[in-house]
C-alpha cells in the first residue's frame, strides 16, 4: 500500500483514540477530512481506527481519491450512511467517536436510525474540538502554505492600495484585490473582502457595498487569499489624502497596542494574557469601550480557527501556532482603525509573517 501523506497527523489522532479508549472515529467535517487524507471533497466521511484508514465518498471523487489520498482504503458509497453498519461489523469496533460540533441533529438521528435498524451494536461517543486542537499547531508544510497565501494577499493589498481612487465604490476596491489574488494563482479569496470607508469603518464586519471612497477619512481593508487550502488574513487602515489629527492619534494607539502584543507574546501565555497586553493600552488611552472584539484568532485551513486570542481565552499559545494580532478602535458616526498581521512563534521567537506596508500618517 502507498504511504499516506500525513503520517504524523494520523499518529496524533490515534494517540487521541488510545487516550479516550475509542476504537475508531468518524470524521465528517470537510476541512478535517482534507487535513487527514489529502483529498478535498464536498462529501464523504473518514473512518479511522488504530489499524485502518477508510475513506468513504461518492462516485465524483473516487478516482481523484486514488491519487490524492494514498494509503487509504477508498470505498464508493451510494447512500449517505449505508456503509456505517458494514464497517462497524467488519472491523468489530464497539466505541466510536464522532465530531459532535459538525453533525446536525438530523444527521445524528439518521446515524442512530441506521445503526438501530442493523444487527450491530456500537456506542457512539461525541467528541468536541479534538481535530481543531490538533490543527492549531502547524507542521512545516502547513507553515509554508500559509506563508505563500500571506505573500499573495500582501501583494494583492499593496496593488489595491496603489490603485484606489476617490469616488470608487467599496465593491470596486474589493474587486481590485480579488482580481489580483486570482492573477497570482491563488485558488480564491479566503473570505469576503471587507472594504469599510468613512463612517462604515466603525463596523468591524461591515458588508462591502456601494458607498464611495472619500478623501481624508479612514478606509479599513480586511482581506485574504487562499492557497492550496490555506488562508491568509490581513487588515490595513489607510487614508486617501490628509489624515486629521484624530485619525493620526487613534491610529498610533492601535499601532502601539498591536506592536506591544507582538513584542510581548510568548509560548505558554493564554490567549487572554496576550489580548490583555493590547487591550490595556487601548483602555488607558480612553478607548477601551470601543475595542469590542478579540485581539486575534488562529488561521490555517479555516480563516478562523484555534487558538482564540481573546479576553476570556484560556487557550495556551504554543510554538508553530500561527495567529492574528488585530486590535481596533471603532467610533460610531466617525469611522475606525484596525491593523492586523499574522504572527507565529518558532523556537520561542516571534515572527511577523505579514509584510504588507503600513501607512505612515
């Protein structure tokens, strides 16, 4: 049998099975299936035991799976869950985990009904956050792919920033970025591009629309690229024209908060402790009530994943765990400022992977 693509990832999930005394686990989440098998598909399941690796998918992906998921026992399915009692019986498993956070109530009931109508006996055990926890720490290949996605996003942003003109709509600005991402051979943007101009910049997750770019006001651009499945995430605040003193002052506060968090974060800190570094600076400047979101989040196959870097996060920062640092201040009726970079700690040294320039107000 051909060697599997990601033996260390399989070893990690099998260590979990052993620790939790599970005979196997059903992996249903699309990104988690890709993470373990190497096959990107919109449908299917993985069934992992201590000795076996099964990939169940429909006819659309069976041929692709033979090349993209070497080492897996690939099974074509004709019904959504008809394979489940058969594999349970074949492998003689008794305790099987499933990803409870990704299975709907309807699907869970369907699983139970499928089991109950068969002649097999098995205990289904919910698991929560296990694969997302494993995914938080990236291997060398993942770090390279994230770095490439960041490079593409950085270049696309800088190209966009150079080509913004007064009177353009937010949608037109977003399209400049998105077109540049595609032209650099990325597979897609990693999320809907946010262009929030003027008063719209007071909304952290503004829906990019038809508002026109105006001179001398803040424009928040939150953007990212996806490369070979991995995401980037970047935010810059820019001004076309002359920035008033209030903009300069708030920008400096946000920038100082970001640089301080990056400089002081270290392995072993909780997400809460990292968040508090930036939040203290913004609060002491009198804007604590206007920084309403977490300082950051992990990034990888999903644009938001572990670790959470927020005011109540007990998640422990580790080496090889990329995450964003993105403080912001948002004033209703005026605008806002957010600055975001992706950082990673490698061998206990913090590195900023994002390279897109920041404005000098």
